[in-house]
C-alpha cells in the first residue's frame, strides 16, 4: 500500500521502484532502431528521441541535486537554466539508438548509485528544483514518475498506460488529483468517479480505470480517452512533461 498525501512522498516505494521502472524503460529502448527514434512521440513537437534524451538528462539533474545534498553545497538541477536544458535535449534527440541506449544505461546506474548513498537525514534536506525548494526525497518520487510517464510517451504498443504497475498508479493518482483544481480553467469543476474537483459548475464527469484517469490528469488525453467514460465537455489540461 502506498502512503501519499499532497505534501509527502512514499520514499521506500519510490526508491524500490525507480530501478525497476528504469530497467523496463531500457528494455524497450533496446528494441528501437534509429528510424524509430525519429518517429513522433505522444508529446507535441517531440520525437521519441527527444523523450529519451529528456529522460537521460533528467537522471543527470537528479544526480546533481543528490550530490549537492551529500556535499552540502547548493546545486542546480539544470545549470544554465531552461535554454541550456532544451538545447541539450535537442542535441541528444539527434543521436543514434545505440548512443542513446548507452546514455540511458549510464545515467540509470548513476541515479541508483546516488540514491544508495543517501540516508534518512540526507533525504530530509532541502534541494532546489526548478519549481521551488523541496525535501530531497522528492528526487526519488520525481524520477519514478518521470520514467513511467515518459515510457508511455514513446507511443509504443509494448508499453501503454495499462502496463503501468498497480503500485505506481495507486501512489500517484491521489497526488495528481489533489493538484487537479489548480489545473482546471477558473470556475470549472469536474466529477471524477465519486469525487468532485474544482469550483463552479460541473462541466464533465469522468470515470474509468485508475490508469486512464491518471493519464487524463497528466494531460495524456489521447492515451486515456479509449478507456474513459465521460459526459459533458471535458476540459483540456496542459500535459505534464
């Protein structure tokens, strides 16, 4: 059972599942060719190569933050800011399948090693994410989420939202639903199963498997729609990336 509220993260679940999620992601990558990487992903404007490069750069960002915690020196997830991050992803997206596979394999190992060096006190120290300061335990939670979500963003039949492990969905759906009101248009509410989110008039009802609801909340409407039963005008949510 995953224990999650809007402000805490299940650290043991995240640390245990990051290596498993990374292994599944790497296993999918091992089947791809150079031409596969040039195909569009689920994310607008990004090829599969962009998604894979982003996941590799994300691992490096988490390792920087963990290193900063362990050395007690302030660290940035992405030195140089968004422009440098985007340029690195663009460059990585042009790499061949073997090169990207090597990058993912190497960065996966680095992040597992970084997490292994952490202790209960260091997990509680603050790190600076691009969105603000949080306890370092968010690094593990964020990495788990990033790998699972971007795995389905590759748009491949071998790994879909139905492939998400039950524990991943159980841990992340309550957390994402808690943030839903802030992502809805002002004055808009939706009914998700038995629960209402947002303020104002209910403009849509949504029901279906938890994995599909999670995909919708994350902005993956195309992946979620076939499994959802909806009424009304479903509001468009910005994709999580």
